[in-house]
C-alpha cells in the first residue's frame, strides 16, 4: 500500500512540475513576443519617418528642377522605344 501511495505522490509531483514548467515557458514566450512586437513597432515608426523625409526631399527636388525630370523621362522613353522597336 505504501508503494502505491509513493507512486501516486511521485506521479503528482511530476505532473505539478510539468504544469509549472509549462506555465513558466508560456509566460516567457508571451514576454518575448511582446518585446518583439515593441521592437517591430519602433522599427516601423523609424522607417515611416525616414520614408516621409525622403518623399518630401524628392518632391522638393522635382519642384525645384522640373526640366531635369522631363529630360530624364524623355531619355527613358527613347531608350524604351528603341528597345521595343529592335524586336
């Protein structure tokens, strides 16, 4: 009878250990996930700021130098047209 009680106690100890370990791992996974989300949000915000800055710079340049934009478009059109007619 004592052996049976020891086995059930050992089984219960193992189950408790597994449960506690599972809870600890779940909590750690949630913390890691939250930290990763925070870092991704921070990186996204930085990229958005950089993209807006570059967009503003490009718009300013195009407004300040419209003739260069037209010349570039004309040259690109000539190159594309030449490539299309060669086939």
